[in-house]
């Protein structure tokens, strides 16, 4: 398996942002349908969040975070992610979540980067996500995360 980095142009960024906006709209529409069937205080709070514009403002802020992230090279992004997540994982003392720890994976990714082997680092990221599934945060999701849409596995 190989890894390629696909340069992103303005059109690709606009497509990404349009897809993210459509996903948020679909989530809101789904929640509104569910809230009609199961009204209650919790549903009211979430609807208020949408109706006030706070949900959309948050989505726009998160879009800008992704766009800023994509201005970095994939290696720079990965180094930034490791600098953030490794200390968090090192300080996680919850025995119940140890089986889902990303730390061994992150340390191997860091080792690959130290050897200047970006391909091995991204393959390790992909394997981590496959092994740990939904416990991997979006910012480290090389398979589904928008921050890694320029990393292609073939």
C-alpha cells in the first residue's frame, strides 16, 4: 500500500466546505424530525441552539479550523496533532479506557516521522483508526477526517 499527498486547490477546499455545510444541515433536519416525535426539555435546548444561530456559527468556526489546518503540509499537521495528543494520552490514567489508548500508536507514528518516513506514519494512522474505530477523534481520523482529505491511500 502506498500513500500519496494530493495538493488541494481552491475548488477542492470549496467542495469540502460545501460538503461540511450540507452535513450540518442534514444533521439539523434529522434532529428537528426526531424532536417532533420526542419533544422535551433536551430537544428544546438543542432546537434553541439551532434557532439562535449558535450551531451554524460553531460550524463555520470549525470549518475555518480545518481550512487553516490544510494550509500546513500533512507532515506539519501530523507533528502538531502528535504534540497535542501524546501528552493527553500519557496523562490518561483511566484503567477502563487503556484498551483504547492511542498512545502506542502515536508513539510509533512519531518514530516513523523521526525516521522521515511519512508513508509509514500515515499507514500507522490508518491502522490505528481501523483497530480503535470510533475512539479515534476526527482530528486524527486519516480515513474520515477532513483535516486529512489530501492524504490518499492506494
